[in-house]
């Protein structure tokens, strides 16, 4: 939530608090006992107090927790007022609009539909209850109280609506000034290509820098606890500020000799900004007369070492797959009892043999895929792939593994999501992400997987509620054969995320990891979206077969 939206939410809450006090005073003058007036005033003021608390102190809280604390009390208050002050004829019905308006003002767009449903259900329940249970109180003081609060709700709602409209106009301006985030680099010889290190800046909801990691050779130096826009020259600040209020954009800024690329990735506590320099594609190496013999020698030695390691991995993988296929084949034959019934005591052992073999097969395939990618021998066939259908098959494959670990899997995606990708690579990505999430989740936890489509890209994601990773862990797991400190002796080669990133890069995508110690991990893979014509042709081919 940006600073203007926060100001609007707090101002609307303060208006409501002032109105609640005024309503209690007027109700007391109409004959309401003092203690009852104070109690009613406290009940009416509680939602506003909680909303201000969330706006000021809830920056690092999960969105689900913030929405429960700041929104549900408004729904309960509106339902209760309508029930006791006239039902269909109660002016307090106007208070039912405050909860959806607050959700939009906070910027929690993904929760708007469910909050509207809860608000409608709450009002409908109170109206029905007032009609059939005759719970309406015929009291002049209470009518005065509800009437003042209704006017108060109109004033507060108007302020929130103005803030929402201003935010939407800012988003439209940002959309016209900024490019949407693309899944990967475009092949264009005339366009600058990203090169060199990346600086990652974590920006809080109020626009101030929370953390900076990495360095780039550019005249931009974000500083902690200072506004992020102040790191740029004045002409660039309006676009940067608009990007911070968006739902994820890409922006190129002309700074120095090379353009600076900024990718804005929103998360629960603010915005993560990836900054990297772009080098001109037609620049020539050795332009300044630097010696080239030594780098050539080092390059040839590195290529030779890479070839030897790749050959070793490929040989090892094939040597392991040969007996492994026999183990899986015979264990599957025994599971199906094709040669006769097995004793009850041995059936569990056969299941364990088969499941362990499947786990080992995933590890061997990771080794082979990584070896092929390093040698450049891997070939991908980009075609329309339904991410949801691919995830369903992987869930079925890993369900036994999840049951043994005591972890449940929740599929959040409902409709088809088509990516322009390689079907086998997408399946490998799902397998690695889901098996990692199950492995690092505590018993009784839930792993959520999802797939969503945007304007030009699609995203698949897997989220667990495990131990999470620190910044040093993230740097470590990005390298092959490395595991983070949260592994705690768990089995694995440390290739899972390396293979995921390799496949994402080959399909012109990218990998985004949201994690923190004690808060779990969410891994998203952004891929290009399949065009409508390609999707329709793929569906026709599937149905014809």
C-alpha cells in the first residue's frame, strides 16, 4: 500500500471514530443509559481501531492475517447494526459497503471477491434474521445512533472511493508509460542485452528501502530507510513512483552510458526491484586493446573440464537408469500381483521399493538434464502446454510421497493455463518444485500449487510453509549441488532449483523466489504465454488423437 492510500485509510478510520463518539453522545441525550452508550460506542469504534493498527503496524504481516483483522470486524458491525435497527428499513445498510472499499484501498485486489461475498452474506443473514426473528429494537436513542453512523459511513466511504479512483488513474498512467514484465529476453539484434551483476532492492509499502543486496556499476545508490525514488534523478522519479504502485512492470531508464533495466515484482510486504545494466549488442570485445591470449587459454581449459564432468554425469546417469528401470518394472509387477497374491506382510515393502525407486529416478533425471544443459546438447520443443494438466499428473505421481511425509497438496488453479514451453521441461519443473516443497514441509502442513495467466506471460508457482531460507541460503541453493542451511540432513543432490532455473532460462523465462526464515517459500516460474491460435490447434490435435 502506497503512502496516499495509507493516508486515506487512516483518515477514513479517524472520521469513523469521531462519528462513533458523536453518535454515542447524541444517543445518550436521547435517553440511552451512559454505560450502554459507552459500550455501543466501543463496539462501533473497534473496527476503525483495528484498521488503523493494520495500516500502521501490519506492513510485514501476511495479507490473509491483515484482511481478517482489518476487514471482518466491519462486516460483523454492519450485520449487527442492520439486525437491531430495522432490517430492510435500516439506514445502517450503508455501512456494508465499507469492507469492500477498504480492501480496494489497501490494495488487496485478490481478496475483493471473497470480501464482497462475505459482506453480502452477512447483510443477507441480518436482513433475514430481522424479518423472521423480530430482533429490531424500537428505540429512539438507537435510531439516532444508527442514523449518525450511516452518515458517517457515507463520508468515510466517499473518502475511500476517491483514494481508490486516484490509485486506479495512477495505475493507468503507469501502464501507458511502462512496459509489462516479459517472461524472458527477446531475440533482437538491435536491442540491448542484459549483462553483468544484478542489484536487488526490497522496497516497503511506504516507498522506503528496506534492504539492498548486490552492486552494479551505475550512478544509482539506494540507501536503507530512505525513499527509493530519491536514488534517481528528478526526471525519472514520476515513472519510478508509478511503477512502485503497479502490479509488476518492467522499466528501462537511461542512466550513464548503458541503459538500466528495472523489473518490479510485488510481494506481500511491498515491492522487490531487480536492477541490472544493459550492454549494447553491437559492442565489440577487445576494443580497448586488452590482452586476449590468457582468457582464451582459461576458456579452453574450462571447456575441457566441463566436457569431462558432463561425460561423467551422463555415463553415471545411464548406468543408474539401467538397473533402476528393472527395479521399477519388477516392483510394479509385484504390486499388481500378476504372478499371484503376495503375503500381506510384504505388500507394504513392495510399495516402499517402488516409491523409493521413483524418487531415485527423479534424482537421476535431474543429473542427466543438468549435464545435457551444461554441454548444450539438450533440445526443447516449444509448443502450447497446459500447466494445470501437467501439474495434475505430477500431483498423482507424488501423492504417495506426500502421504508418507504427512503433507497435503492443494491445487488452486481451476482453468486451463497455456504456456509456450516444452512439455517435458514443464513436468520436470513441477516435479522438482513440488518434491522440494513436500520434503521441506513439516508433518501436517499443506503445499499449494497454482498456475495463472497474464497478458503476455503465465506463471506456475509452488508454495510451502516450511522453514524458509535466508539471503545466504538463496545464494547457495542457486548453485548446483548445494543445499541451504534449512536442509537439516534431508536427502538430496542440491540440483532441484538449478535444474528449474536451467529449464526456465532455456524457455525464455525466469524464476522468482519469495522466502524468509520461518515463513516458508514460494517459487514462481514465469513463462511466455501461448497464443490463442496455437492453443486452439494444440487442443484440436489432442481431440483428434
